[in-house]
C-alpha cells in the first residue's frame, strides 16, 4: 500500500475523508480508490494545461483526482457520482473551491453533460469504474448515437482502464493479439496512446490487474462512414476472427465477395490483418450495397 503524501491543498488527507464518511469501496460499483496525491496529480497533468477548461470526471469517489484537477487549475469540474455516500465528501471539496466544482448525483451511462458545459473547451479526465469503462468510452466516441456529430464536445480524454482494455484501445493491425472492434473504433475517431501504467498497490482495495492511463485526442477529420455500418462489419469480422473475411462477413452481408471487392480487400484476409482504413472502406461498401 502506498503512503499518502501530506495534503498541500488545505483539505484533509483522503484516508481521513474515507474513514469519516464511511466510504469503504464497493465492489458492485467497481470502486478502487486512489490515495496517492502524487499519482492523481500525474493523471491531471496528463490532460495538459487546464486553464480555462471544464473537466468532466466520472466516479470521483472521495475526490482524490477531483482535488488534483482543481489544484491543477481546471476552471470547473463536473463530477458525476452515483454513490450517495461520496456526496458529502465531494461537497467539502466544492466548499473549498467555490464555484468550481459541480457534483452530479447520476449514473454516468445515462447522463449527458453537454447542457452543463457551455462555451469553451471541455475535457474528460477520470479513473473510470472498471465495470462501466468500455461502454462509457464507446458512448463518448458516438457509438450510442449513429448520427453523432464529430469532432465531439470534448477536446481530449485522459482515462484509466485495466491494462488489457488499454492495449485493445490503442491496438492496430500490427498488434494482432489485441486488435479488435474497440481498436478500430478508437483508431478511426481518435489518436490514442498509453501514457503510463499504475500498479495494483496504488489502489484501495488493490485490483488483481495492472491499470493504464490512456490519452485520446479526437481526429478532426476521420474518414467518412456511418458508425452503424462500421459497427456491423467489425462485429461480423471480429466475431469470427479466425475465419477469412469471405466467410465471416456473411453475418453482415449476403454478398461478402462483392463487399470485399468494392473495398479493395482480399477475400482470404482475416479481420486482424485489416487496418482501420480497410474497415471504413468495408462500411462504405456496405452502405453502397443497400
């Protein structure tokens, strides 16, 4: 277990906050708290300059990262927390930083922060609960809205995932072991990199896996295609990733050979060999075949 540094923001140490408010982490909520203020500060710095920026944070818990974001100069933090036990602890931070922290009692999967953001840049920075991390990310990429406008409402995202999920996010066809639908979607709309790893010992309770902090920056002009079509061809291709595309794409089209010819891809290729651009070509061919 890491030793918590002395707080420099005038607020009580996080362990004291957790003890006073009875905030023992709940496994059902995917909670693993970070007490190391050096580490939360490093995550905040990974988001770049926060001057004038509104930050959306999911799952702040006792507020360790929240405090780091405010101390790093975030103009405003919108903290979305579904655990009512954490709200009094977050209210103390809000009182310490008047007008700069808005705490939202909501499920992040169902909450749209856009009406709260207003003008100016917005950024997502979060130690995501593991059990909702992937659906949250795909929602922010527009996968829940097949006509989602792009670029999105956020100009960068710094997010913590399990290491294996992070590797899938940044993977391309050169990393066939990890490349899949998530890598295609993230590679299509963002530039994603792993900033650094976080050992299990940094958390309370320690998870069984290493975590990684990922930086995602939206591409301004991703190759054009409909998300629904890209989802369909990647689901079919990676759903039977050991088969050649002429076979696996039967789940997406009655004429996979025609689809592959239109996309300029060989029938004998497998999903893990196709770059993002190839899947976009397949999605556009699927749209044209209707």
